[in-house]
C-alpha cells in the first residue's frame, strides 16, 4: 500500500505541481527503498496539513485549466454556476435587483454561506458577505477546487456550505496573448469580447507573473425573446386616478356621475371612481376621462434580459527566496467594472396608500391642470374631513425615459507574506497580511423628486416662483420636457468595504505512532472589516419616487485560533480532527469542530466521511444596514367584512368600514446589531474507487446532509400583521404603525436568528481517460441528486420559485478528444423538470395560460480546436447551446410569472440562441 501511495503522489506532483498554496513543503523520505528519493507533499483544499495523496476525507471537485478553456465562458463565476451542485445565485442576467456581480451558491444555501479563497487565502467580499467572482480574471486561474462540505473549523466563518479555492498559475514563463469574441447567431446580440495578456518569468531565486485582462459583455433585450417580451403593469403611460367618494365634495361626485363615469362599490365605505385620462397633450377637463378598463403597460421591451458590463483587471503575483529556508510571496489584484441595468420609465405613485412620502403630495384646486375644481389631499389630516380616504394616483413617466442604474465598481486586494521551514524539521510556516478594498458608485437616472412634484401640483406654481406646473391629466405626452426637467433628478450613492486580514500558520509532523506520523497544523487569524453605504440625500430623506434608504456604517473584528490533526490509527485508517475558537467584537465567542475519517481497505478503494460544525458571522449589512423601504403585496387582516372590522385584539382602534387602499403595504427593513452567528452541522460519507485494472478510470459517490440553525432572516411582514391582529404575539403590534383611518403607514420587519435550512442529497462523479489509435479521450459525468431542500420546514425540491429553482436532478456529461494538433469537446447540461410554484399554491387550472410544470432542460455545448505549432498559436471555434434550446415559460405572458422574465435566469441560459465564439491564443 505504501508503494501505491508513493507512486500516486509522484503522478500528482507532476499533474498538480502548483497544488500547494504555500511555496515550501515538507518532504517524506520513506520511499528510498524503491529508488524514489523523496515525495513532495501537497496541500489539498479542505485541510491545512500537507499530504502525499490528493484524495481526502472531504469531497472535492476540481476544475483544471483545460476544463475552464473548454467551457467557452470568459467568467469563472458563470462556469461555477453551471456545476450540478451549484444553486441559485446572482449573475448578470439579473436586471431588476442585480448590481453587475456574479456570485456562487452551493447546495442552495445562499452565496453568503460559501467561502471563497484565492490560493488558500480569503478574498474580499461585499457588505453582505458575498464575493463577486468576476473580480478574479479567468486567464490567471490554473484550476478551481470546490470543497463540498462544511469547513468552518479549518477556514472560519462563511464555510457552511463549502469552500471555493481558486488556484492561480504558477511558474509561468514567457508571454501569452488570448483574444475571444462571440455573439448570438440568430439575434446578433449578446456580444462578448475579451483580451488577456499574461507575462511571466522564473529563476532559481524567484518568479513573477502578471495578467492584464479586458472583458466586454453587451446587453440582450427582454423584448427580443418571445418568452420574456411581455410584462404588464397597472401603472400605465396614460395614468390612473382613484377618487374616493367620501374624499370629494357631493357636487364633484354628482358631476362625475353626470359625465357617465361609474362609481365602483356604490353605497360602501370604499366607493369611488377609477379614472383614466382619455386625451393627449395639454387639454384637460372633467370630460376628458374614462372608466378604467384593465389598462396595462408592457414594461418588458424596455428591460434588459442580460445586462452589459465592461471589466478591466490586473493581477500580479511574485515570490523571491531570501534564503534556502525563507521566501517572500505577494500578489496584487485590481478590477474595475462598469455595469448597468435598465428598467422601464419610473412609475409615479402618489397618495397615502403608497406610503408616507407619497401622502405628502396634494393636487391643489388652483393648479392650472386640475380639472376637478377642488383640492385632492394626499393625507386626510390636511383635509379636515372626518373619515377621509385619500386619493390614489399612478402614472408611468414615459416622457422622462427609462431608469438606468450604472455601477462603477473598483476592487483591489494586496497580499504580502513570508514562508519558510523550521530548521531541518518537517515543520513549515507562513505569515501573511491582506488588505482589500471595494468601492462602488451607483448613478441612477430617471428618478422623481416628490418635493418638486408637490410644488408642481400646488396652488402657487408658476414662472414667478421658478416652478413648472405638472400636467398629470392630459394622457400620454402631456408632460413636457420642461416639466420633466423640473421634477426628475439623478442620484449617486456610494458603498464600500475594507478588509484587513492577518494570519500565521504552522504545519508539520507532531510525533510518530505505530501506524505512522501524526500531522498537525495550528494557526492564528485576525480579520477586520468596515463598510459603508451612503445613499443620495433625497433617497435618505424619502423625497424620491424610489424606495427610501438610510445610510449604513459599521464594522467588526474577529480573532481566531485553530488546530488540526491527521492521526494514522492503523494502516489505511486516518482520523483528522480540527477545532477553531473565534472571538467576534459584535457577538462574543464561539467554537467549531470537524472530524474527517479516511479508510482504505484495499489500494483501489477509499471510504471517507466527515462530521463538521460550521458558523456564519453576521455580515455588516445584517448588523448595521440603514433602514430601507419595501412595498410587498400583503393582505391586512383588519380589513372590514360587511362594513365591520373583525373583532380581533390587534384591530382595536381601527374604524369600521376600513378597507386596505392598496395591496402593497409600506414596510421598513431594519438591521439588528444583536444578531448571533448562524450555526450548522454537516455530515458526509463517500466512496472513491480507482480500479487498478483499468488505468484512468475513477468513481466517487458522496452523501451529504447539512442542517443550518439560527439562520439570519427577516421576521416576516405578514407574520407581524397576523400575530398582532390575532393577539398570538402582542409584541408584534409594537412594530406596526397605523393612522387614524386604520391604514398601515409603517411596519418594521427586523432580522432575527430563527430560520433553518436542511439539505440532503447524493453527488456522483465518474471520469475515464483512455488512448486509442484515433486519439486520446476523456469522458466525465457529474450528477447531483437532491433528496431534501427544506427552508423553515418547507421542502422545496422539484419546485421553481421564480428565479430560484430547486431541481431534484442536475448533471453534466462531457466528452473530450485530442489527436495531434486537433482537439474537440462536447458537453451537455441537464436540469430536471420543475413544478411551478403558482401551481403548488393555487392550481394551474385556475389560471388559464399558466404552466403547471416547467419541462426538463438539455443544452449542448461544442468546440473544436487546432494548434498551429509553427506560430505557437491555438485556435478554438465553439458553439454554446448548439440546438438553440429555450426554457419552458411559466405563463403565456409575464403577467403572473413569479420570475422577472417568465423563466429562471439561474437555471437556464438567457441566450436562447446559438452563441458562436472564436478564441485565439498565441504564446511568445
């Protein structure tokens, strides 16, 4: 068995010479009898103890440089989102709610519960503890190792779901230029370009590698694909005005009835008129309206399906041997990203039913465009009418153009460290300091200033007061450029994070047992993070049509110590315990432990298992984020039934006849500085089979079970309303504010440690490499089977929740071939069918046009390459989505679809076309 392990270690040292994340490695002299002087030990992600075998107790997926090149992608984030174990995470296909970043999720536990390392060291994250993988240029990457079990005891916070360790290229000599270009074949959109220049040199004393990278990604419009071309909103370009009968004079009510307008719910407390301007231009009058008849506005053609961005990156790494036993190492990265999202024109919503800021707007009787001859008050307190129910106004500001959100994001990170041996012993050490900083400016255009709108609708708005009256009653086109200029503004917000990380690690042989040497790793780490978010002043004050948001400022310090052992119990059986102690400035102390077991009964089979505790410290956003508005769709349990408010404890004081004015209720999302860390327990068990009688064949199968408790999440707006009304939790009423008419004017939805996740499943992987007279082949199958995916007790397996789907099966199958100067690659990706969540809730039969099931999805990617050896050039031609596969729509149009684009952009390709690309790589 010893000879087999030594032989495998030699092969690994050849195949993965850059595997070690530290420059110096201890060596083993046990193999001298076989003529092998020494075997290099390597450090495998998931452990800090160097070893002679790549296989460990933890399941690890490795994507090498050839896998990255064969993918046809230019973003490592996009590549990682396609592995079967990946879950739903933010990417550049998120237009409404996206910010240009691409994250990675593992096991559908959330991107904030996955730790990202580069060369074994922590990468800089966002205020919410997620990492934008596009900050790491793909051309600088040698391979990626994905540890698919909990690793908090080894690496600290965030490693609940696992770890992604990106290993950069080492010992690079010469120069390499790679250019790439591609676009969708049928639609001629979604163009992507990249250019990478890599330069490196090595000597006996040191080495240097530098990569310069440029990426351009063009947009795809939602209106250019049938599935996403329709998305209707009730806020239209013509506008809509709701006049409640009790809020206007009897004479105006009679005039409206005389014009033939319909009084909805006549005789009830919520009786009123729902009117739409029927004219165009500046002409207005009481006769220029009509009854609303389900008018809608199709916003989809004005939205991006895939968002554009430009990235420029520089990555430099170097090492220099100060002596035989001491090396200085360093790296530096800087990435600038300019990205944008585009939404349809801003919807103006005014009146108390749209929140406190909107209720400040009155339409004065003396406004030159007011056709009703009396003031429409946004707040009953200003009208002086008892029982007053305010008006509600909506209008799409198409004359102002689309809303554009532009990010200018700069991230840089520098690491400097020392590595060395401890005398002539087996022990090695490393110490490092990391400084990282991310800053992002966001420019938003097309926003509306509610203070200016209130002035423009007031009674003293004219040229002498430097005010431009606003015409909301003349239909589309009634708002002139001068009006637009007076009431619109562009906002600039800024946010950022600063990271300081200090580490000291030792690893080596502790002592010897009869079965072998006990390996040990010990270390210390201090991490300091501070962050801020500074919205535009109008956004902070709430004087904008967008959601109000307060500033964020805060930080924390985290001190940690760990110890890890590798204990050979008997020949072939190794136990690896680890423990980490943490002290956090915000919540106190905690500890986590892990135990791994490896047993090799015969040379060809490895049985492995792990048990691990994990934790995630609350992020800066969790602890210190400023209050922020949101307008979810909610049903108030205190709504009157047959004119009477329900006799519930929490509805006392709400007047009879109260009817919720709008289905969207204003809530305030608040942070919670008293949060504790999330906790997890994970278990894995697996088998690795490398049959010696078939060279190049391997099988792995791993079972996993991860349970997260005390997960950080919002208490729930609906839960607060229901608990308050029924009296089940009277304290919930402390978070709800109502006005004298019963309207909910604020609801504070706070964060707490109360949620839970439980994921369980099986991963299967097999690969076979073989040579024939027709070339060399490699086949691989990676399959993920999800048995359980529970969130707060609700199992989500097999259901699509809009842009987050939870398929039971996902898999990839690939065939690679090479012969002489030619190579070719084929990969197919599979996503199992999913049940539409609306079918789960309501039954698809109740909504004609709704799909009860989202069909299974196969997509094929192919490429061919040719090496021009005489010119040191490699050409690759590829096609992503060879058969132009489209996902199944959720709905006949986007009216009722949960997802933004009528399909999930995390499970399916947004191109829906053959994406053809050409890559050329030249080495000097």
